[in-house]
């Protein structure tokens, strides 16, 4: 399962059983951490998720600022509630790439883009991680 942790929402994406294709799933409105975690754990249980890939918003120079630290804290808090396999994926420019795709390729208006951008960004993040794992496996 892939997560794009925004300030107001959490974009959620999942892969197929073969771990080849990531697809946007839903958008969770941020409220209270325990509610967010409970919702994520329900999704994970229902879909038999074995790991989370969380987008890490690193700065362009590779350093980690407050948003990246917030993502790491979110992961630590999840792990305190339940053991979870978590990987971080560098998400620099993922939201802008997704925005460009939604505008240029799908011609979505601003309102519709706002409804899908975070969960589509989560799919972008998860797809990058899936591709990397698959590419590394072919070199073994």
C-alpha cells in the first residue's frame, strides 16, 4: 500500500496481487491520528497488505525538512500501534508530475484534480517502489 501524506489528506494506493501495478484507492481526510491509523489498519487487513510505502518529501538537495520529519513521525506512531513493514520512497516532484499528467493527459479541471491528486500521487509513489523492486530482482 502506498501513502502520500499531505497536510490535510492522506492519499492511499494499492498494488495488484502480483505487485506490478499501483492504483489509486482513496483519500483519507486528516483529523485525529488514531482515527487515521484505525482506517489504514482496516484497509490493510481487508486487502491483506504486507507493507507500506510512504512518500518522503525530501528537499531538492536531498536533505529532510519538517515535512519529511512529519512523515517519519507518522510512521513511528503507526509502528507503536502495530508492527508494520514500512519503506520510504523519495517523492520529490511526484505531486507536480501527477498534476501535469492530470492536466495534460486527462484534461481534468481544478476541482476534479483536487479530488484525485493525492491518491494518484500515492499510486505514483507506490509504482516507483514496485518498479525499483522488480528492476533489482532482474539483476540477481
